[in-house]
C-alpha cells in the first residue's frame, strides 16, 4: 500500500501537477473580482477529484491537490460510524459508493431520514474497524472510470486532513438523523477541536447554531446549505424557499450560503439559461458569501455552454454583474483553469505559440455545419482558418457541405425521398446525393445540425438552432473569408469518396471547379490569406502543385503509429502538411490514453506540418486522462505533441486556451494548463483491472500515399430542362422500387422521431 501511494504521488507531481511558483506581478496583474470580498473565487473539490477516482479516496484527494490551483479546498461529506468515527462519503447510504452490499448482502435496513424512508446500508450500523478493514470504494457514477473500483479504502476525516490540503471543508448533512440514533456530530467535531477545519456547512440551522461558539474560537467559517426549494429544513420546519426570503437572518449564524447552481441560473424546459436570479446580489447585500454546487464536466447542463465546462464556470464568476465566492466541483482542475486562466480574458489577446485553430465545417458544434451562421460563429470565435468541404450540385455548382449525401445534414429526406439512390463507390448505404439535385433544389432545403453522439448517448447540439442558417457556394465562402479578413481558408476535396465518381459518372470536374472559383476570388494571386488545399488523394494535391501560394494538406484517414522516411519522402512530393487522426498521436483504449506515438516528430523532421482532427467538446469523446475536459485535450496535442494546428468543431474553446497565458509552459506563473501524460492513470489501477493491451498502430506505408490519377471528366449531355438526369448518364447502382420503398419508410420513421424529439 505504501508503495502504491509513493508511485501515485510521483505520477501526480511529475506528470499532471500544476506549478506552484509565484507569478511575477508585472506579468500577471491582479484581477478584480465581483465576489463579496473582492477575492478570487474558491475552488472546492467535492470528495477530492471525484470525477475521476472514487469520492474522498486518497488518490482523489492527492490528485485534486496536485492538479488544481494553489488554494484549492478539499471537501469531505461527513458520515458517522456506529462508534462515532467520521468518514467521508456524500450519501448517508454506503451501497452506491462502496462494496458493502456485496460483503453483507442481507444487512440492508430502512431508516426514516428527514421524513423519508430510505433503504440501504448505513454507516451507523457498522464499527469503524469493520468498515476500514473490509469495505472498499467504487465510483458511484457509471460514466466514470470503474477500473479503480474495489482498490481504495474509505477515508476517515483524519485521513483527508493528513494529506495537508490548502483548505479543508467539512459538510455535515444529517446531524438531526444522527442525533436520533445517539450520535452527535457536534461532539465529534469538538473531539477534533475543530483543528484544521476551515469551513463547516450544513442544511440544518439548529446544528450550525449549536457549534457557533466553538467555530468562532477556531476561526472556522460556517455555511448554510440550501436544498431543493420545496424541501423542509428540519429545525424550523420551513421550506428552503421561505428561508431564502430572509437572507439577512442567516448572517446571525453563518458567514455564507451554499446553493445548487440553478438557484442562480435557472434553466428553461429546453435546457437553455434563463436570466440570472438576484440570489447572489441579495446574499452579498446581506453580507453572505455565496458558493454554488453541482459542477461536473460529465453532466448534462445548459446548451448555452456548448459542452465546454470552463464556459459554465465563467458564467458564474465572470459575467460582468456578479461572481459567486466559490464553486463546488467534481473536477477541480477545470474550475481552477477557468478561474485562474480564462476569467477576465480579453478577446483581442495574441495567441500563445503558432498552432492554428482550423474549423471543421465552421463552428459546427453550435450551428449546422457549412452554413453562413457556422462560419460567422467561427470568425467571431477567433478561428484562424475556416474550412469548406466542396461538393457539387447536378448543374455544376460547387458548394460547402461535409458529404455528398444530404440525408443526415439537411431536410432532404422530407422533400426528395423519391430521388434516393445507391452509390457503392461513395458509401454502402442509400442516400440523397447533391450531384442528383440542382443548386436551386439544394437551396430549398434546410440545413440540419449534426449531433455525432446523439444516437449512442442522447447528447444533442444546440437544438434551438438545429435548422438555422443556409448553405453557401464556394465562391460566396471565399468572398466571406476575404470580407472578414480571416487568416486563411482550407478547401477540402474528398477525392476517394467523390471526385473520381463525379468525373467519370456525372461529368462534373470538382477539381476544375475549385480552381476556377479560387481564381475568381484572386486567392491564387495574393499572399495575405493562407490557402490550404486538403485531400485524401495525392493526385488531387498534385494538380495544385503549380500554385505556389497554396499549402497542400494530405488527409490520412487511417490510424498510424509511425512515419518511416520513405513514406515521408513520398508525402513531400504531394503535400507540405498532413491532417492526422487523434489516435495517430495518442493511442486510446477503453477511454484511457495508453501511449504517445512519434509521428509528429517524424513529420517535423521531414519539414511537414501536422494538423490533428477532429476535436469535439462532448465529454464522451474525450479520454479520461484529459479529465473529460476539451481544454486538457487541446493542451495535450498542442503543448504536448507539438502539432501545428487543431481541427475543431468548437473553435471558441481552442482560441480561448491559446489566448491564455496558462498555455505558455515557459512562463513563470502560479498555474499552468499541462498536457496529460499518456498511460499515467492506468498505472494507478490494479493490473487485472486495466484494459487489455492492443496491437500498436501500423506504420504509414509509402504506397498508402500514392493514388492513381483521377479519370478525365466525361463529356455527358447537359441536364435537361426538367431537372432530370442527363440522357446519357449512367446512374450507378440504380435502385429497385422495393429499395426506395424501404428508404421511404425509414425516412418517415426517422422524421417522426425527430418531430417527437
């Protein structure tokens, strides 16, 4: 056990610890906070780093201290054993967070707690020795890592204090219940002489009053906890909503209040923010500090935050009107970076380093991809490069859209079901393809936001704007980029999916169309804006070789683990940069980062720039090693792997990170956003609990870089006036009537589900 904690301490402090060196005052001017006392809001870690490790376990507390801002507060939720020993767990029942139900399967009991019957295993039925000797912790939220389950002891209050947290907060939730069963939390606290306890909180007024004198002598703050507004406070038998009406009365026995975050920012039924309540202003007027609870990176919250947990913290501490005095969180590093690094950040700050922020279909995390609104949001968010994946309409219009199939990202299924076809050269499933519709027909469609994790997790993106915006032609996209003076554009031609088929079967030359539109925009005759031409096909990139201002980017869609010299030499014949998958830089197994490849270093040796894609904010797409935090993932690829750019659907998150001084690891400062160390978390878990080792990614083969020339553009008859197919065109994989009927039924069912949602 001792060896375990020594190893863990080394991991924390060498791999992910935030530097605690004092900052130079000139480089980091003092921020002005709208808290009660003008001080920086406190970061309070509920049960340590409970978003990663079981609550209040030794690793959870060590990790919270090692990765958070210097003044982090560790919170222990107090429960009492049969012999009056204090342990740290949120729930009065032990079965959801420990192995007790397995050890004592027939010992379940029912108690009345605050007027409600609760069934389970309770700490007061067991001695401390029984609990410490037999029972171990498990993660009580199933979306969090389970590989640490059953390996860590329950912590006594004294165990947590022994970690020497900068500040220690004890939460006493059930004093009245324990008093009914001849156990006194007040006497327990007196036995500790309140030593080392900076804050004590409780939802029970009688308890706070009973310890007021002792707390005052020990200079321990007392905080009154508001529960659900309709719940009953046990001392006064009043609803918490009634107590809220007289906050001044609380000042007589407490110096602060703790409330669920929706007391401050309520949500409407669609999960968007309502205007802030006056709670913080009213409490501050009464001389009370305000702490907000309920923060976690992996919980669904308001769509206003675009799945970016730092954005939520900033809403509470840096909104220009008020700031809470502290936040209670399961992910203290994220709260630390929001407060220490991002609060009061000016939008016009220069970025740290040279990494580019490149969009993926514009700001497609907030609006339907490749629409005018997605591009405008990307510009507003500070993206360096905005992108257009080029598709072709039947009548030869080049426009921006992620795929030639319009079914998932537009309302085509409701309008053009009869035009569905099968094109095996492009995809194995039926679709409604842009090259079968005129531009006028495509313009009649509404775009539709893509939520890549909705099917598996139900996580939707910005449903209020799911059909907002309009699709744009390549010409209009290029003119927009010039008008907005963005640093550059990325034009993506997915040849392996589209270009060869369009040329040979549809008589459409997508490469020629791109060249023509770039010439019209004069971007081929200037050096002000960067132009990136991206393709997964070397023959497409070679066709742009004669345009020196352009940077050619080879998209490598397969996972690779190595880039041997012959493959790099082959890349250099066709491109100056590569776009790689995230898993080609950091290997992942069961949501854990298992190792780093040397691909970026090998590419850089060959003078090839590296961009990584696709980065998203949803926590389900982010490895546990990144703390379910998109900012830590950005730091891992930019500061850790050294990529030259990130391709993201949420450019606001990336630009905010790069504008923060905390992104500069060479700067002397009290907190820095450090890259994750792949494999570090797995070493903490027992070997038998770790995911099985997987085969390493294969090296990139030089022959994988070489593609055959594109076929010449077929000379097909022009589209007839009715908008039908050219008379001599051969439709690939003509669909039988039964197939169309099947797709139509699927479309109707899908439409019904969308409308029901």
